[in-house]
């Protein structure tokens, strides 16, 4: 997420930190580099200008120039100003006194609107809500089938009708069904176009008038840069938006729209789409995104993901095994599968303070390949070999390599790294800090 921008900004601040005391010229030079980094990330020019003006005004004050840690003070100021342009406090979905509440999802074709509707339903269900999805994109029949399929896979009910029925009638019928089944949210996947036109807007205005939604949420592709800001402004001017969902935030190209869109449109960002899986939708927290952009991690989101994805009872058992030295390859396989539920290695790495530089080398594709390679080797072992890796001799290594499509060298490397991991866990239980945290996933790729 905005990886290139993070690397450039951390480089600027690392250089400042080596200077000790700072002059006004040092600050201006650093801010010029920040300006270039933001513009290259496709942040709106006006937003960049106003942002840097506020940062400079605060940075050349006595609190920074006379500080014993001026570089840290500047990072603090930049962090606070980033939070401000991102909206300050997080904004949540509206609360309604008489459910079901209605959320209209609007947007252009290709923005991820249909999949985002399902992700939002999954997210709402995870906090105790009862969502009903509505397939009202009759212009694209494939959207109806897609929503029905994804809803079925996620066990979310979907209201759909013949594509020839008008969206207004479909929505009215869906609202009746929602009341009968006791749904608390009705999420409407509305009609999209390849571009904004009068017919689409008129239909959305009519549906909005009939449904009286609590939320009108625009799904917009963060990868399209300043076009995302333009689309948001036009939708807001025509139908009135209550919030934004930025999709494809797991990409990096031109992701600076996230830093521009709130400031330019005045519409709050409410969610970020961070992957293809149906649980890859994060509630938006300005302070957390600012922290990740500056390479300071996002431990709160990491903890929330862990609490959702990991089996707490299993985690306690694993902790006990590590403490007593009983951790084996069977346990490692289970741990890998648990971690995989939380997301890719690269995405997890950027949430850990100080790990953003490391995570940039862990692409989603490479991380997946590494984990599958380790998993294939372990699955090619017998149960006894997983429980007691010491029994694996040269003959067994060759058999395991053939079964996993790897080489005896790969098997040997995994076994060596596993032994290092066992030593590391023992050191951690004695209060020592391990030297190498990344061993298992540094196996060479072919």
C-alpha cells in the first residue's frame, strides 16, 4: 500500500536524522524531496502545496530548530498533517433507529463495486449485523450472476430478479424481503457504466429517492490516480455521497488518490479494499494509514486481524509447545496456515514498525510461492518425519524432494532453518532477542 511513497519518505527522514541539528535550509531541502515524492504518487497538486505549507510553518518554529531530536519532530509534524488531510477522525456507517438501513453502492464499471458489496456484507456480518445483498445492476447481467455466486460462497443472502425488471422495483421488493427476514442492512449493487453519463445518474437519483438510503457509498479504484478524485467529485455533485470505499489499495501505482480525495471532495473515506479475498476490506483509520505511509507500521490493524483470523486456543497450545521445545514440523505447517489467513507476508510486514523496508522485498507472489514450497515439502513427509525431523537421512530427503517437486538441497535447507527456528524460540523464552526473524521464507526460488 503506497510502498514507493513510503520508501521515498523514509529515505528523506533517514537522511535528516543523520544531520543532528537542522537549519532552515535543511528543512526546505527535505520538503522539496517530500513534494516530489507526493507528486510522483499522484497526490493532487493543490493538496500537496497546502500540506507542505502547513508542515513548513510548523517545522521552522523554535520547537523543531531548537529540539534535541529535530528530525523526529518533523516526522511527528508530517504524521499529524497527513492525518489531517486524510480526515482526522475515522467515520463509520450511519446508525438508524428503525432498521433495515440501506446502503447504495455506486461507481463505474471496473471499480470493484460488485465484489465490494459482498465484502461490505461480510464485514457487517462480522460485527453482528444481518445484511441482505441486492442485485440491482440490470444493465450488466453478469453482475447479477456474480453477486449471487459470491453471496452464496460467503453465505450472504442475495435478492435478485429478472434483468428486465427496473432497479427501482427490484429495490422495493428487496426492502420488503429485508423486513420479513429481519435484516439490519440492505446493500444495493447499483448500475454502473464505463463512464459517467446522464442516464446512469438519473437512475441513481431515482433509486436514492425511493430507498432513502442511510449511506451512499462510492466505490472508486485507487489505482486510477487523479481520475478517482474527479469521479468522486462528479458523483458527489450529482447524487450526494456519504462516504468512499477505495478499492485496489493493495496495489501501489498512483495510489496518492487516497491522500487527495477527502481534501478535494469533502467526502470521508470509510473503507479500504486491500485484496481479492472477501474479508479484505478494512475500516478506514486516517492515523493508521498515515503511520503506514511513514513506515511506522500499523500494529492495531495487525492485532485486529490476528484476533479475527487466529484460533486463540490453538495459539496457547502452540506457545506452550514452543516454551517446552516440543514444536515440530506439523506445528509449523499449522502455524503457516493460520498466518496465511491474515493476509500476504508483504501486507503483514508493512504493519510491523520498522519492517516496511523488509516487506518491500516480500511480494505477494513470491511470498505465496515460498509458503507453498515449504508446505509441499512438509506434506511430502510422513507423520513420523514431521514429528521427529532428526530421523530424516539422505535417502528420505531424496524421497521427500521427489514428492514435493523440489530438490534434496531445498529439503535440507528447510530442515536446517527449522532447527534454527527451534533454537530461536528457546532463546525467546529465556528473554533473548533472536538474530534472524525471516529464515524460513528466505529459501531460494527457482
